[in-house]
C-alpha cells in the first residue's frame, strides 16, 4: 500500500525460547519491523509505555503463567494494542 508506514512489532520472548529462531520465522519485509526484543515481562511493559508499536508478539512454549500475566497487564494498560501469541 503506497504511503503506508511499516508495521512496528515488539517481540517478547520467554526464557527457554530461542529469540533468533523466532525472529527468523517472522516476515523479512520492508513493511514489517521488529523494533525490540524483550526477554522479561517488566521490560516488555516498559517498552510499551516508552515506544509506539503496532503489535506485541509473545513467544512462549505452551501454557505459560508468565505469558498470561503479561497479557493481562497489556490488556489493562494498552487495550487497543494488537497482540499475537
């Protein structure tokens, strides 16, 4: 789409997940950009308050209490943010 700005994503990766492998699975496209990678929920929330992103990508391995707490916090503090797990 001409004139559209690139999608900016924040990638939150749980401990034990290979962040590089996750990034390799994401689009290699000038219209998509991972602006930061976080490995800590508090750091992720801090990034969301300090930067403008279009989507939060959460990488976890199956059921995760940490991811659920992060998603709850993000839903309360950034209700209009798109999130993909």
